[in-house]
C-alpha cells in the first residue's frame, strides 16, 4: 500500500494553483496532489459563465488526462463551478467524472458540506470573494445541506485572476469582516484564493474554525480515498 494518498485535482484555469505544490513540499510527501487545468471559456464569477466552466465536456476532457496520474481519488477543485448547478446538479457533475475515472470523486462545494458536518457545526458565516448574486447560490447550497448561514459577506470580485492576487492580510481582513458572533465557523469559498499556508493564522485571527476552498478540497479528497486526514498546520479540520 502506498505510504501517501494521491488526490487528483481538476482545477479550472489559473489563480491559486501554486497553493497545491507548495503544500506538497511543506508536508514532505504526506499527500500527492497532481493537477490538471480544465479549460475556461470566460473568467467571470457570473452564473452563465460558471455553468459553462463546470460543463460535463470540460470536466471529461480534464478527467481523461488526470487518470493517467494514477490518483486514489479525484476532486473537481472549484466551488462556484459546482454550487451553481444546485444540490442535485453538483452530484450529477461528480458522478459523470466518476464514470470516466472509476474512482471516488467529489467537488469543493460538496467538500464544504462534508467538512462542516465532520466538525459537528450547524451555523456558519460565509466570507465570499464573489459578487453577491453568485455568493447567494453558495448559501442556498449550504442550506440544502442542512447548514444554517448566519451572515454572508461578498467582496464583489468578478474574476478568478484577481482573486489569485489577494495576499494574506487581505484574506485575513476578509475573514474578520465576514465573521459574526453567532457563527461557529467562517467559510471562504474560492479555489482561486491562496490559503493553504495561512490556515492556522486565519483561525487565530477570529478564534474559531475557518474553512477555505483549497483546504476542504484536499481534506475531502483524502477522506473519500480512505487516507488519514490528520495533518499539521492545516487548521481545525485536520486536527479533529
């Protein structure tokens, strides 16, 4: 049996893809994260563009390439390109990829729900980079998963390219501004945003769990592959 878990990532376009190889190096082989960039029509946090981004054709093309990397599981590493399809559509999306790769498959949106459940939480705040119109679709997705959303903060950023430029201070500020007293955690849903080097810092800033898109993507990929999700420096989710 392999000493590490290999989580294959289908990642749309470019933004914070360097988060993943940096984490591989920091964890010194505890997890492998081969990544295939899926094609993008228009880089826009707009519902029609996101429905195209997460289309079966784009995912199938990437999945066929990724399967050659011998992953133990596959993650559609995109939040907005999964939750815009709705609760049932997001599951149909990953089922389509699973038919191609013959492996456990999930997505970032589904991972958020599973992570909140794993931590035993019910009421969260959302600190979203997206425009309000897109962010409300994520709130509805969480509610379908039985998660109450106490507050929604929206940064109104239209492109993944811009989100990828946000530095640690900006992300910390975003998490702080999105937090409310009666939220048990803050969720930060965008895989175009860097976060994996800052997870403990984000939690320290507000004194409660913070779940980011890239974090829950890796956790879910390891979980569905049957690997160990106890890793250092990865926030409360990986310490549970």
